[in-house]
């Protein structure tokens, strides 16, 4: 945390959740000084390298995407116009990797993404006649790991809602996020841990108990699914601009240095000027703090909130930053534990969903963007 970099991808925060998260971050910052070197290195590695998240683990608990099981990525995203639908179809790269064990088949069907974000669709097919309905209305769960030459990461995953639990198919959608912007074109290894059904009894009472693995998944309960040398070779559909234009920002101005618009996300970056004190560094420096972590976590979301961004489409509609959709990073380049030298920046990334849970990811065609407005300044795109 010495470099004062923070990043939250694919998250949706209410004001209360922002306050709670800021409190946790502040506590972590205070505890970092007492950590051993190994733990500190682990935290810094996790915060700076390849981040993987799973959108379906918590957000997809309603029936909004029930029809996506078996539909692949084309049925997962919202594409409102023919142009958007074309961008979605053009962006999907077929993987067609599968493994069968004890009559069960797990397949990585296809993927889509950009330099920062990616999605991999996983289709699970049980033996014919198997009704994939866990006891007590439970769920199917697993954990996946991704390995590349530089990174290793894992996340728990939960199957998407299934509109027909009597059939023999379930689906997962893995969401990948790379802060370093090198996801597209990577060759990675996916490992899917044993798939089990998980359910609760006496939920909400003092006798509540979690159960893992019934007879339903006994045949694969101990099997690990491994897919080596998976190439995330989806096409590059991004529009990239380097305006180097001064824009108003908070109590001053900053230089807009980067715009990137993809079918999945838009990223804007400003540098210098009034970016400097977006973490209360001046107060920390005045107090003689040796490291920036003494800044006030309550201000850590303000830098993104102040970077207002709107896409103006050719058909006259607009796509605004979702109120609770947060993504991106901010820091002061070159910061070490005893200096504030470097160029401060704020980078904001957002997806196009219009609801707080980001349940239905939206795809747009970047070629249909007429202009982008950043902090009230309009930059032509088309």
C-alpha cells in the first residue's frame, strides 16, 4: 500500500457500503506496519497484478439471467441495437475446450473481452436424465484458478440461475480483470476445482448448517478439471484517444491523457493538476506522516466520483457512468514510503449496465459513439 494505489473492479457500492469498505481499508492500512514481509508482499502482489473476479457469485441471485444457461456469451450480454449485436458477435472467440469424467463434461465454450476485462463461458453437462437440482434450493459451487507465466489467482464461483433445473446442464461465467491491461492475447491455464452442490438447513436459525456434496455430484466430487494453454485470443475492438486536453476537475484542472472505449468498458485517465490531493496527501504530509496511507479513506471514492463521464451515441442517446458502478485506480506514480515525487493520476473505468447490481452486462458498438464528455468537456470520437 506504500504506492497508494487502489482499485476496485466490477463492484457496486451504496453509500453505506462505501463507508464500510473505507473503514476496512483504513484498518488494513493501520495494520500493514505490523505485518511480516511475506504477508506484505502478498498484499502488494494482489493489489497490483492480475485481478480475477466473478460477477455471478453474489450479484446473480435473481432470475434475471435464468435464460442464459446453455446460451453461451451471446445470451449473457444485453445488446440493444443491431450494431451492438454485431459488435458482440464479432468480439466472441471460440475456445471449444472440454473434458469428460464419469459421464460429466465441462467445456470452456467461448470468451470475449478487452485489455482489461474478459469473460469465459463454462458449460457443465451431467449424464443424460440427471436433474441438476440441489437439495433445499441450494447452488452448484466450485473454485477456479488462472495461471499465466506472471500470475496466479483463484476465486470461488457459483452457477448461474437455471430456468430448467430438471435438465442436465448448468453454466458458469468467469469474469477476468487485469489491472495491468495485458489480458487480451494471454495464454493461461484454467483449473476448475471439484463441482459440488451446496445447501443450507435451518437457515436463519441458531441450528443453521451448511452441507456440501450430495449424491447428485458424488461422481465428480473429487475431480479437478484442468485446461492448459488456453489462448484468450478475442479481437481488439477498442477505440483509443490521447487528447492531452485540460479539463476542469474538482477544485482545479487536470490533463485528460487517455480515453479507451471498448464494447465492454470505457476508461478515462487524467493526470497532474488537481489530481494531487485526491487522497488528502497534503494533510498527511503536513502531519509529517512518512507514508501516504495516513490519508483519509473517506475521501478515496471522491476522485472517481468527480471524474464525470458520458458517452454520446450517434443516435442521440447517452450512456452515463452508473451511479454505483466503480472501477479503476488512482495513485501518485513513483511514490515510495518516504517521498511524494511523481505524477498523480486518476483513472476511471465503467461498464454500461444501468442497474446497481450490474446483473445484465451491456455491450455497445464503439463505432457508434459520436463523442465523449469528460468533466463537461466534449471530445469528438467519430
